[in-house]
């Protein structure tokens, strides 16, 4: 039987994976070609800035982004996504 690997913090053992879908305002179809590549690069760069955050899967569609990410319990999902979407918006526009 395959043994699972859990992540550890000082007082917790965890395995928190989230499937997050987010889209541009009014679901405009702007995530194409160069912009899609830029978004992918920025997501990987921004996730490396936070401790123990790991991108497991990333798929950029024309009008939305699918992201499967492992976030430690010390960050709330909403705070992390606020950070991610805010930084991407500032760098993109």
C-alpha cells in the first residue's frame, strides 16, 4: 500500500489542496496567446513568494483560469487568492 506524504508545520500535519476557478471581469475573453503565457508565469512566480504554496495544476482558458494549489493552513484561501489576483491585475494592467 502506498503511504501518503503529508506536509508539516510546527504544530500541524496537513494536506490542503484547493481547486480554484477565477475569471476576468464580465468573463471577457482576453486570456489568449501572450497574455495567457504571462498569466501562467506570474502565477508560478507569485506562488513561490509564499511559503509552502505549491501549484499542482494550472490551466488558462480564454475566459477563466483553473488552478489546483496546495495552500498551508497558515494562509486563508481568500487571503491568498486576493494576493494572487491583486498582483496579477497590477502587473497586467
